[in-house]
C-alpha cells in the first residue's frame, strides 16, 4: 500500500433530500465523521433558481464588472458581464476564463444577490463571523464557469468545510480522503510533457492513469456528477477537483463550525496569527467551551501562540529591512544609469532609467555592479506558466474586450496565501 494512503472510504456518496435530513442527522452522519454528501432540495425556494439564468444575469448586470482573475501584481482583473457572456458563447479554450466574485455582497449593483439565496440550514454555524468582516478571510463566491473550465485537485484553506450549490449546468467532481498523498492525487507522476496543469487535462488524461496506478494501492477515489439544484458538502481536508461539463452558475461558501473547529484552529493559529488571537478572544466570550478546546489543543501540540507571534513580528521586521535595502538598490541603479547615459550613450539621454539599463548591459559600468545591484529582469509572459492569474493586456488581446484592473486583491488572497500548499482555487 502506498505510504500515507488513508483507510478505505466508501466511494459511493450519499444523495439525500433536504426534507429527509435534519441538522442533527447531518452532523452525526457527515459533518463529524468528515464524509461528503449530496443534498437536494436546499435551493428549491431560492429566487436565484429563476433570477440566475444566463439571460436574466445578462439583462440585470450587463455593464457590471466581475472578477475573472488577477494580474502579475495581485490586482483584480475584471470584465463586464455582457462581454464575458459573449466570450463564453464563442470560446473554444482548453482552460476558459472563470468568474470568481467574492465581493458581490458589497457591489452597488450586485448586493441584491445576497437576498436571492439562503445558506442551507446545515451550514449556518459560521464561527469566523466573530472576528469581523475586516479580519476574516474571503468565504463566499459567485461562480460562472464555462464548459471545460474547472479547478485541479486541491484542499480548501484553513481546514474549512465547503458547500457548493449548483444553479445551472452540471459539474464533474473528483474527491480523495484526507491523508491521501499530495503528489499522487495531483497526478504529478502521471503528467506528460505536452499536458498542462489544467482541469481538462487532469480529468480526461491524468486521472485515468492515476486510477489505474492506484488499484495496487487501494486508492480511494470518489467521482460524481452534480446536477442543477444540488448542494455538495466537502469536508475540510478532502482533496477535490472540479470540471464544468456545461456552462454553469453556482454559489459556494467556506465555513468553520463546531464539527471542524479543532482542524480549523490548528491551521488558523499558525497561518493567521493576528486573526487567531482575535478569534480566541471572541470565543472566550461567546463560545467558552471552544476557547477551552483551543487552549487544550495548543497544550497537546506544545504550541505557544506568543512564540509564533514573536517569530512573525521578527519576519515582518526583516522584510521591512529588505524593502529599505531595495529602495537603496533602486537609487544606486538610477544613479549608475544616469551616469552611463551622460558618459557613454548620448543617444539614450531622453530615455527612462529602465530603458537605459536594458541597453548594452555588458558595458564595464554595468559589470562593476554586484549581482544584487543589477536591475532585476522580469520574465516575459511566454516564459511563465500561469495558473488562474492573468495579465490584463493579454486578456484584452485574447478575449477581445476591455478588461479592467482594479484595486489590489491581496486581502482576498490572504486565505490561500496562508496555506498555499493546500489550495489552488474555488470550485
């Protein structure tokens, strides 16, 4: 058996109607034992079932900007919905643009969408709300995924559980239980040179090889199709990937409840130090039994929050020192470039510093600089491999529509950055 492979899990996922499953039964059968399930009927009475059709969305939000990626500097890249739908109708991309909008509740035109769906009764325990909206990580996303789009296998950040309700189209899911070897389930050893790390290649080419190889290791691989109106529950720690079979519309949330509190706390206390301190203080007031559990887990693990806080502060101070050093480096490069322009190259006197430094880099003046002093060169788009991060100019060229780069999305990516080894995206 492959090292790290978990014990056998039934590959057949339960499908149950909401009318036949109470909250208590859900917690005992699925949440506490960390088992995925499909629940139908949760969205039967949502206004979104009628209002989130492609035609209705296009009419209501035609000129509204939605996030479809990030540029090289972490800034949101947005596109008007009317242009996105036109792209979606004609695209033949292997990895199409995918709308992931987490700020729909704040937008002047889109905040009405919050009233058009309801969090299913099984997932209303949201402990992260205790830290406030400014401190908590992003937790909900409005999704529009064209056919062939999707996400490769990943674990959601901070040990959170997730639920995903599909309103339009069909999604194909693959899930692996917690403890499954990362390299194995991601298919790194089964990927050929000509294949990209994209959902379409993973599901159609890599996954069949992985499953064949996994037979000798008792690999537990769950595959299922999610249909419109169904809600899938994905417990924290489960590897999962998604391929959109059709053009889809969905809503998804990540949350922390009592059932997964221990696992979430172990992630938060290390990955989000300041949030963890505020979280613990809030729990002591509203959920003292969970605050006691957090302290007990810290004691069992030999984890000292003050020690981690000091380490993080020391790291931040070191980074500030690097930033100051970088400023000095920039000044040094600027002076040298200007000296080079004036002395050796009158032709470039009217050029910018960066342009001057890009010419004749073998000149003795350039060679005298240490490696740290030499200007850093950014790789071109052709030399980088992008995963859900897009250059705005490239998007404009590829899609043929105006793409807008807006304010930095670093606050949105803070969740995934704290556990980047686990998460690659939403579903």
